[in-house]
C-alpha cells in the first residue's frame, strides 16, 4: 500500500520533472512513510513518483518506481496483488527470473508475458498503478475492479496529471483547482462527490475497473482512451452467470471462495489484524482468519457511551468466542472533536459520512499494533444488508403502479397528515417510516414519504432515498442544475433490473466506491495502515451477484447466506441482533460538545461572505436542530464538512 503521483506531458527537463514529482509524492508521505522514489524519462515526457509503505519484500528489491526485467515497463503501484505467488510460479515456468519476492515485480513480468489487459484480468487484489511503456511511449493508469484504491487525474490538451489523492495533484502548477459548484451540489445530495467528478472543475476520479491509456502525438497533443477490463454490468441482466446449486451448496461455495479471499489477504511481512464491529461481515472475516491462524488474531473496535450507537459490547462477545486478542476504545465527544481538524486534510475534498470519525479512530488504534488490517466492508451491497432495499422495493411496489395524478393526490394527503401533532399518529406511523426518517417524529417521516410518493420513476424514487439535501440548486449559489450522476441518470443496464437488484447494483456502483471505500482508504492510509477488504475480492462479488435474491433475503432475514455461514463459527445469539451500522451521535454532539465549532462555520454572515451557499435554509435547519424539534444532523454535517474543508484552505 502506497501513494503514487506523476504526469505525462509534451516535453520538459528530466531534472525539473523529478523535482516536481518529488514535491507531489511528499504530499502523500502518510500513505507511504517507509520510503520515496521518483523517475523521469530522459526526454522529459513522463515522471513517476512513489511513496512506499513496506508490506511485501521489505528489502530494496521492492522499491519503486520499478523497471521490468527487459527495461520496457516502469511502474508506480499502490495496492496489493494477493495471488502473486501463484502468478510467480506460472511465470517461472515461462522462463522469468525474479530478483526479490514482491508482487510489483511479478506484475511487471505478467504484463511483459501476457500484455496489460490480459495480465490485469488475472490479478486478484486492490490496485491503482501507473505504467509507462518505453516501447510504445504511452502511459497507462489502471484502477481495480471495485475501486478499492483511488486514482485521480487531470487531462488537458498536452498534460495528463495523476495521483492517489487530490493534494498530490495540487502541487503541480498546472492543476485546475477551481471549486466546481455543480459537484458541490451533488456532494450536498449524497454526502460525497460522486464519480467521475471531484470538488475541482478540472480533476476527475478514474472509474473502477478501467485502463486509461495516454500518449502525446507528433503535434504535441495528448491522446487518451478509457477502456474497461471488468464491469458490474457484466454481473447483471439476462446474460449473467447464475448460481444453480441449492441453498446449502451456496453457503459451502461462499465459505470456499471467501475463505480463500481471506487466506490470501493474510500474506504479509508485517504485523496484521482486523477491524471487528460485532456485525455479520466483520465477524465472518475474523472467524475465517482465526480458522486458519495458529495464533489469536488481533482485533480492534470502537465503542460509544450512547447505547444506540455502541457495538463494542457485541464485538467483545464475538472476540471472546473466537478467542482473538481484542482491543477496544470508547470514544468521547472530546475524542471526536480532536479528530475534526484533521478531516479536511484526510479526505482532501468535502466528505460527510460521519462514520469517518470512528473509522479514523479505529485505524489509529490498530496502527499502534499492526500495519495491515482486514475489514468487513462490502457485505451490505453484495448480500442485501440494508433495510432500505426491502422497504424501498415494498413501497414502490405499492405506489409505483399508480398514475401520476393519483400519486400526487396521495402525496398531498400525507403532507396534510404531516401537519398533525397527534401522539397517536406518532406512535402508529413512526415505525413504518423508520428507515427513511431515522430519528425524529411521524411528521418528519410523513413529509419524506410524501416526497417519495411524488417520484416520477423508480430511479428518482431511489435517488430520493439516497439523498440528503433534495433541491440543491436552491442552496448552492450560481447553478441551475446538478451534474448527471449514476443515481440521477442511471445507465440502461441498471434500469433493466428488478427494483431490489437495481438498488443493490446502484449502491455497488456509486455509494460503495465513492463513500464506503473512500472512507476506509483515507482513514487507514492517513496513519500508514493498510486496510484489506476480502468481501470485495472480485470472485466473491461475482458469486454474490450470481446468487438468487431469495438466498440473500431468506425467511425475512437480511444477508441470509452470510448469516448462515457465520452460524458455522459463532452461536446464533451473537448473530440475531438489530443492525446498527458504524454511526456516531452527531445529533447530540452538535447540541453539546461541537456546538461552538458548528455555530461559527454555519453563521449566516460567514456563509454570505463566502458566496457558495444560501444561508437561509441552512440557518433554519440549524435553529430547528438546536431546539430539538427536528434532527437535521445529517444535512448540517454535509454543510459543516464543506465549510471545514473550505476553512482549511483546500
């Protein structure tokens, strides 16, 4: 795991390029504290930089940028290819010889042997890398199938600029760092900036599972081509592979594939552990780790004094049953407040998933003891773990058939009921809309339900479920519309899916890479910790989406096949509990320990002076939240994270 950066341009001086890329890579020192390396072509066309976190082959033979044996290819690589020992054996039979035992060296040999696209298709792992082809004079940027590792790039007429994080690109004098107001609007809707956009007008996120190839033609113009080598679309629809075994066979197959994914991720030359929340996904990962380990696995969890957010007690029980070497840390508002000044730098652009705070804290906790940690991320999107999937499909099934006029009428009735302060209404209807409303009263939930019923299509219906701020064009100054996004304008392959599968694949395509995996990567790498996600091994992903939906939602239980696999390792009573998620009590903290910090960033005078956001709706929500009448913490946190990022000077 490392940080990479560099550029391809019309020309330049090699020594100046090396100095520039060195400045870029030093902004990523947190990702790779163990060493740095730079390389620039003699003709000054390309420069590659690498900040190293030593995991495999700690010797100098694992240093980067690395040349292939023939000298044709030079690579700067961030990530891990877990099946490199098997690839090494196969390549050795083809006559390849290796100086060390790093996966990077094996990757280069594989690319020389089979070609880039064919080699990448054989890699099992998480990776983002830049590869210079000295023969073809072309640069290739490659991002893994699920988007576990990041890749940002800026493409101009005569320059391709890239890096693991935005802060590296900003070091280049040609970086385009103007704030994109449309991206800001999309951020306020989703609490993250959805790909391919970033908060900057000229910089993009590279899509997962793609190869971006670039070369400078004879006239000095940059030519690029973006080509996929793996897509989620290939796992959906009529032509996709379907699992044909029975339910027990599905559990067996999942144990085999996920077990192998976990085992491969235990290869490390440095200390290794796991995050353990006590939920199904992290518990399965730890159980499979402990199943093949001769020593107690080191596990780490974060707890809260507020019971509705505290999973530490469950993690402790799971750890005790599996006999892991367990460490827990209880978070106070003061601990959270101490992290907040770091968030703008850690996430590099506005990012408002509030579980970013415990993710940073648990990463720092783990880093005291280990350099690598396995995580259970990905199970909800693959195995239907979110309540919104069942509830969303059910509500749309009941209202989606209605003509628009009838649904508008029903929406008006719900809005009328929302004005009632009846306690009977509150007790009766609050549970029905619990998932959509979260904390709050029946009036809040009815207003949200009314807006859902008005949705013209099921795609807009789900976009509404996934949204925070709804009418963002009225909040962000200087725009009349949001940019096109996957949830707002889904591709045809996604539209064709049944509602339940549509929601899962939409999340796997957007929410997973742009929120969940961003949160994990930046939090862990901010302290030099490598996080590995075995559930997102592409073989597990392919198996998951081949399973019938009834294997994931059996007997009214979410993630049935995962739940029943876990039951082979721990007692049922440790599994059957309400899903909590990795949340934090932001709502109460904003009224207490974080009040003064928030009040300063949300002041109407400040918002007006900065000129990005309309103070009126924000101030209204702030006062309603402070009164305790409404819980606007999610909306307010979106604004606070933008304001904090802006205040940090980007």
